[in-house]
């Protein structure tokens, strides 16, 4: 609030059982509905449609996408903004695999899966970005809209396709090292089905880009 940046926080909740809506309603009362916009949906409809739903209410020129479970720390947002201004980038992506970025709270298996997914993507697609599966990013609003029109993937591969399509369309991408801290409550949904889906999506992108 003291940064001098004009902002709004749009919270998309798909009927999660963890009390997100109740907390958001309290924040809305404290900070006002002009700053905290709660836009819930009755059930889980997927990440891509959540982006589209949120964009309908966004009034700014730039959109920062982040998880609300504090895996993504808000302290990095000013760095994203500085990076965008520095290079006039269309996208600024948080990276766990560059500079002083890192991951905390994952077991070895999860780290290997994430590293392996990024390595395979780098080899096959050469996207020009170091972290393809993270979701902490800043987008120019019109660029996000264009990417959402182009992207067809779902699940784990969706974030990767966003970067690959951005490169394909000639959009510029900057990176900011971030610390990713695994959620304290709840469990990751990454399992065997998601890994198979990721590999299928990767091969599809390889064949079509």
C-alpha cells in the first residue's frame, strides 16, 4: 500500500474447502472492495478458465498471477515490476532455477520431477526461459489475453505452453529469481496422471511449435 503502485487484488476461489473465501471476505471488509475483489466460482473449473475469469475484472495494464497459499511470496512483486520497467518486457517470470532462486519444502522426488520436466522442455523446445512450470508471473494484460486465446493445454503443462507460445509470438520475457516455499497445509496434486499428461503435452508442443 505504501509503494505508490495503483493495484487491486482479485481472488478466484473454486469452492476450496480451506476457508479461502471466508478470509478473502474479511480482507475485503478491511481494505475495501476497490482493492480486494473476491470472484468465487461454485466448483473447480481449471486454471486456464480461472485466468480468463479474473481478467474480466482486471482494470490495470499489467496482471500478476500468483498462488494464494503463500508458496509465492508477495515481496517479489516489486522486483517483477522493476524488471518489467527495466526491459519493457511483455512477461516477467519468476524462476526457481536461476540466480539465488530456489525451492524449499519439497522432497527429493518432487525436486527431481520438476528439474526433469524443465530439462526435457529446454532440450526439446528451447524456450529461452529457465523455469517453465512455475506460475508466479507478471503479464502485460493484452499479452495474457492473446496467450489465453492460443493455449490449449490443461494441468501441469499449461504454464509451459504459455511461455512457449509467448516466444513463438515474439513476446519478450524477463526473469526474476524467486524462492518457492511449498504449502504448509493441503497436498500437491502432482501424481502419475499429471506426469503422463505433462509428457503428452510436451510432445504435442514439440510437434506443433
